[in-house]
């Protein structure tokens, strides 16, 4: 017997009822804010992710699924911002009215240790806003994420936010951070020692307990507590915090927050839930003003976020799959299928038809097992009269009506299905 590969999982019908609810809610929230869906390929040029995500990141160094095809190296997408930016450049979206607001939903792939809410094939929902370099744009995308979580009744939410600065002030900060952390290199893990040379900001994102303890030392915290960004970045961030306060969105300024991707500038944020355990981030994002140009386009500001659907679905109330609204019990499959088509055309309801040749009694037993709300008996006498017997499985009441009269009782688009 075969099993799904490690780090992947099957979404069964009883799972997908909840997934569909979350997906539909997300689409409604995003589209109400004039975001439009984009679908990009699940694989792209490996160079796109190396340049877009950052060659020093764990994603590029350790986690990508890459393969050679001819003289090209291709990679299953580990995230989708780089692909969306590639599409933005390729299709001339810089000529569209600003801001350009896009969202995506689909599978991503990272080779990492599977754990709760984190798989090697996982699903991401993301929103990207191009063309505005304002704190109002940052606040708007954060607000949309919070609106989605509130609509889904996600418990224990908190917004962590930080300012990592522009390219220039971040370069100055990196050098100062190296000086502060140099005395501790012998005590830090191998990854932190490598990041010290490639991207010292990402040292602060290390999950190693010993490294985390070092970064909490008073002298390190004293350095981090200073505002090391330039005046323009500081003004942008202060304005953003003011807007969040006016929107009644509580936040915590977490100076240790840097995010795991190299393209972020100025604003970075995470939305967490205290119902997730140690890995508590539900959503993360920020501003990435240099990425569009880095990937071959015009210099375009942008901001966005992404969330893992597996984690999000684990936090919402389970939706049970629907039972069939009608079960047609008949000793004539062709007549049953004909009636099913008429019901679906008239009312778009879920209909189950017995295809196994059971007798009428066993078919009604099967309808009970499926929790069908109504059984439609189409026996020999009903077919001869052009009628159907309608049995309410909850009350036991039944009546016989001409088929045409019964079809007229169906409201268009109704589905009075019970849940299991």
C-alpha cells in the first residue's frame, strides 16, 4: 500500500468543507477591498527565487525543490511574492492604475522538517499591493488581514510590528549589529555565524534557545532599543503606528522582528495567535520596495502579506460536510437519474441516486446512513402516475405529488441539506 510522501497530506471531503469556507471568506474580504486574484505557475526559474527571496535565506540555501530541465534550473515555488512580481513585470502592470492590488491562493513547496501546521507541500493565501510608498498602504493591508481573521473568529490575535529601515540605513545597522555581536560568535550556532557575514539581521530570527538567550542580553537589547533608522524611515513608521491606533488595531513594537526573507524594507509585521503554541505566527508580511526593480522592472514600491492555510484552518470552527438534500429511491435507475437532473436544474440541490440495484427498503436505509433530509420514492406506481412520494426523514411525514408540482416547490439555488 502506498502512502502520501512525508511532509504532505491528503485533504479529504470532511476537511474540505472547512477549507472551502475559509477560502470563500478570504475571497469575499479581499475582493471587497478591490484585490484581484492572480494565478502563477507552481514552478519558476530558480534564479527568480535566488534573487527575489535572497541567496542567504534558509529557503534558498536549504529548502527549495529544484530540478534541471535541459540547460535550465527550475524550482517549485517556495513562496509566491517573487512569482507575482515576475508576472507584474512581464505583463506591464506598471501601466495599470495605481495601486495594483492582487491576491493569490495555492500550493507552495519547502523541504523542511514537518511539524504542526507546517508541511513540505503547504498552501498560502497572500495579498500584494503595488505602486504606493505610504504608511496608509501598509495600514490598509494589515487591516485587511485583521478583518479576515475577525470574520473567521480567530482567537487570541496579536500584531507584532517593526521597522527594519531602507537599504541605506539597514546597511549601517548591519555593521553596527556585527560590532555588538562579535564578542559572542563563539557561543552562537553555525547558522548565526554564517548569517553574521551574509545577513546579520537574520541572526535575530534564530530559533536556537542559546542564541535567543544571547540576543536577550542587556547590552544587545540596549542596542536594539535604539532607533537606528533614518529620519524618513522613522517618519514612515511613526505615521503607520498612528494610523493603526486610529483604526483601533493594537500592536506591539517588536524590535527583534526581522522576518525570514531578504526583500523586506521598512515595515515588517506578523499576526500571531496564542492558540498555536510556540510556532504562533498566522500571517506575516511587510514592505518590499526594491524587489520589483531587482527582478527587472521599474522602481516600484510594494507591500503585502502571506499566511499558511493549514495553520489558519486549524484555528477556525470545523464546518461539517453537507449531506444530500434528496435521496431518490427507485427500482428504475434511468427514471431516478432523470428526476435528479430535473431537481438540479430547478433547485440546484444535492441529490443522491442509488446505482447499486438495492431494493427500495435498503435504499431508504442507505439514505438514513447518508443523513439525507428527504427521500423521494419513485416506485412502479409513482412512475405510472407521473408522481413522486416525498418522505421527510426527520419527521417521518410523507406526501405524494405530481412530479411537476413537486419541482415547482423547489426554490432556485436552495439546498436544504442537513449536516453530518
